[in-house]
């Protein structure tokens, strides 16, 4: 997704675990090139143990169709899945997170600099969304409460 600042736009790529709803990887940059999504995927791989053959689902953006992206998935042992063109429901988890981010923080804040926006996004993801925000789909628990209850320390990407 994207966030406006007085200095211009910044872009956020996220990796969300379907089981826990946790944002397990993210990257922020002032561009939407493939390296943005690759950075988010690689962060997720550093943060959690991703089982070989796990499915990484995305939309059909050019970043997700690139050779570099496919090479990263192969290196990490992930399989690619993409939604249908123009059907936002196929990527509902990511769209839901983006809506929450914008409704709960971005649309209520003015960001004078890209650094201010990046810092606010990091605080939202790491301190609020993953650790404090409860989800009805999780039995009114937080993503980290669900993660801490797992015994195998593996997640689907």
C-alpha cells in the first residue's frame, strides 16, 4: 500500500501469516520496485521458520511477476499463488490489513517527512497491530498471542 507525506509517497509491502494474522515481514521505501517486496519476504524468513513449500499469495502487481521475485521464492522454498486480475477479495487478508492501517493511523495523521511516516508505520505494525490489536477471527486475541501458543514455531507465509 502507499502513504502520502509532504515529501512525496512511500510504499509498504507486508508479509502476513494467515494463521495468526501477524505481520511477520514488512518493508518501506520510496519506490514500488521488486526489491521492496523481496525485502519484506526476506524479513519474514529471518523472523520466522517458513516451512518448505509454503504458499506466498499476492496480487498480480509487476513486482510479483518479476524474475527477481520468483528467484527469491525459489531460494526460500516457497510456492507462488496470485489472485485474479481486479478481484480484491482474492487477497483479502492484505487488503484488510491495509484498510486497518489507513483507518486507524494513516488517515488520522499528517506526515511532514517520509521518515515520520516510516516510524509511525513501524510503531503501528510492531507495537500495536501485532501485539495489542485484537481480532475477532482469532477469538479476540492478538496475533502475538496466537504466535506464542504455537508449539512448532513454523508459520505459513
